[in-house]
C-alpha cells in the first residue's frame, strides 16, 4: 500500500465516536452501531483483506518516524475523546435511559475511551516529551487507569513474558482469572515502582509529584467537576454522571486487559544461569498484521516489534514473520477470549505448534 493511503487509514479511529454519537440520536439498533462496527464489520473486513506484511523501507524509516502527521493524529484524538466523554456525561444527565440503553451507551463509550483511547495513551506514554506524557495521562484519567503509565513502562516492559509480570497471561489461564490477577497485581506493582522512584529522587510520598496519588485524585476531581457543573445545569444532583463515568471506565480498562491477555498468552522467556532472563525479542509477543484492525489500533497489533523496540513510533513498526501469529485481528480475538473453552481450543494447539517449530 502507498504511504498516502496508510495515512488516511489512521483516521479510521474517528469512525467510533461518529457512530456512537450518530447511533445515539438515531436510537434503536443505532445504539449498537459502534459495537457492530468493531466486532462484526472490522473482523469481516480483516478476513476479506487479510494481512499487510509489508514494512517501511529502510531508507524511509527516519523520514517516516519524524513526520508530524502521525503525531498530530494522536494529539487530535485527545480532544476528540475529551469532547465525546463530556457529551456522553451530558446525555446521561439530561436523558431518561432504560437499562438496555445504559448498557449500549456505556459500553459504546468504553469502546471509544478504552478501545481507542488507551491505545493512543499507550503510544504517547512511551514518548519522552512532556506534552506526549501529559496527553497520555489525560486519556488514562478518563478511564481511571493513570497508574498504567507507571506499571506498563517500568514494570511490564521489563518483566514481560516472565512469571513476575502481572500483564503476561499464562498458558491455560482464562481471561477472567487473568483480569483479576492483572488488575490487582498491576496496581500493586505500580505503587511499588512509584514509591521506589520517589525514594531515589528524594521526593516526599505525600506530594503532587507522586504519580500514584495523581491517579487517585485527578479522575475524582474530573468527574466531581463534571457532576457539579451538570447538577447546577439541571437544578438537581445528577447521580447518573459518576455512575456512568465509573462504569465506562471499568469497561474501558477491561478492554486493555483483554488485549494484554491475547498479546502475551503463554509467552515465556528463558531464565539464564546468571539469574536474569534472556532479553526481550519479537518471539515474546503475539503478532497480528491484519489491515483494518491495525489501522484502527495504530498498529498496536504489531506488538512483537513494539516489545523488541519500545522506542519505535507506531507508523514504523515492523511485521515479524518469526513471531507467533494470531489467527485474526484483535476485534475478533477479543470475542474469542471472552469464551475460555473456545479460546483454549483455538490458541493452545497454535501455541504448542509454534513452540515446537521455533524452539526445536
């Protein structure tokens, strides 16, 4: 594909907020428009169009990596998501919704804030720039998962594919068991990592510089401000706003966790005689180069190369053929992961066959 077409493809994430808003005002089946797109149309298009295994030519890597367009797309998403979430809170504060409408609206919002938002936050959180770091925190604040930036960068990338990593799913472990372990232990790990950083830097625990304390008070301040403003607008307390905010947050970060689950299922690094683990390579993450879902997720599915070279921006991540390959893109594999017997039936033989071939 030409790079110009690929540029257009990265705007596909904007389809989700468009469908969420348009679908709401259409009502009826329209409330499920974003779900149908993500979990029916995207897997269908992935199946028809197959994979794009092409990589950026070496002589173009430097220019592509520095191109401002790719950064602009991620920066613009921050403002789109913030606007969508404020609008969504306004809707639940001013409209009477049935329980089925609540389910559709909150989960649809989570596909925007968690499915795309956390993906963009992940990309920006790996950058050293203060603006990128700030935008990553804003996106994660909207799903109450700001500690992710601590645990992911300083924990997960160091311990991936080892028993010490909460975000690495184990062979034979269901998604639901993994979710509980990853959410609980990832949060604990983030506190430990941040406490160690504060001690090394000589910063007091009870200070504005404590990123874990930020992860507690900033989302509460955000939703509190929204609730107060909308309550004044309505002339009564709108309890629906914080309820909606926390429901979509839980669903949003659960999307992150199911993606973690399928990205690292059964992956293991060998422990060396020195007591350290072998270095991370593209062999330690599942890869998927399905065209449509990769556009939608800013090439997050080329996860093998991301873990081997975390500094690389999304637009120059490589397809690595030697990596274990998922049979479908994330949209389809998320649905499979939610049904453990089906997941084990599809993935366990694939994992065993890849291990036998690669490490024979």
